[in-house]
């Protein structure tokens, strides 16, 4: 925490939700909303300019997913604490967000008091995971996938360049329609690449893909993820 009053940036593409959050947070004596952003690029620019204490970041953002910009967000605002506020009750998103530097993960349906507690926790450099999601996180730590570590790299390298591009997009949380638009493909073709790559990698779902991608380090802050899908 950098000040007595927490300076907060709201990053969500729904203006009505931002207005509600602003009213909630401004009513707290130790919180101040210093900025809002509804597009991924706006989030990066606002974070760099304002250097807020806490950034409330949605997963689904126009221009780029919230998870995809996390590394750049941490770079332009290194002292800001990032709290994911999302509708996705998904283990893969949760684990990926924490792996990439977020300190908290809260669902939009959470009670007001829970969100306020989460903001104050991450401002103290504490990790906050919504209680209903904690079970998923603990289960995710258990060995569930039989993918030998020494074969991960070779399996990834067996993919064609286009298959790798599609799978990065899937891991970042982009929809098949967004991936198709980025690479000028049909949605059916994206499905084909995805199915073929899943078979080559020996995985069955996105959670396993994220687990593999994080181990291989292919979801870092490089420019290999989708841009402006």
C-alpha cells in the first residue's frame, strides 16, 4: 500500500458496472477511484499515468484479454496490485492469473463486503482468492495430469506454427471467433487446428493447456499472444 487512501483504477468494459463499483468504493473512507478504463490499451495507459495502488481488472476486455496484458501492466505500473474481478468461476483462469502476477481473484457476483476485503488484502501484498474458488485452487495443486515433464517441449514443438498460434490464443482465453478474426481463418478451421493440437499435446481441456503453457513459459510478456483480436 502506497498511501493512507487506496487509489484504485477500475478496468472493465461495462460502464454500468464501473459506475456501481465507483459508488461502492467512493463510500469507503480509505478508498478513492482515480480512473476508469474500458479497453485493454486504455488500461495500460491509465495505469502508467496514474500508478494506482490497486487495479480492478476484468478478464474479458476489448482489444486484448485482461490476462494477456497482465505482464505489460505489471511493467508499466510495477507498484500497482492487481485484483481480478470477473464473472468466470474457472480454475484455469484463476491459476493463470496468479501465475502471471495478479494478487487476487474475485467473482463479480461476490458480496460487496467481500470485494472490499479483497481490495484491502491485495493492497497489503496479500493473496486473496474468493472462498468459493479456493477449493478449485487447492484441487489444481494435486497431480491430475499424466504429461511427463520431459516430453512437454517436444510435444509443443511438434505443432505447426499456426497450431501454436491458435493454442496460445486459447490459453489466453480468446474465443474461437476472436482467434479466427486475428489470423483471417474461418471458425471451423480454428476448431480443426485446436482439436488437432490437443491430440498432439495429449490434453483434453483448457485447464491442461494452461498448465502445460505455464510450465513451458510460452505465456510470458512477449508479443506472441494475440493483438487486437
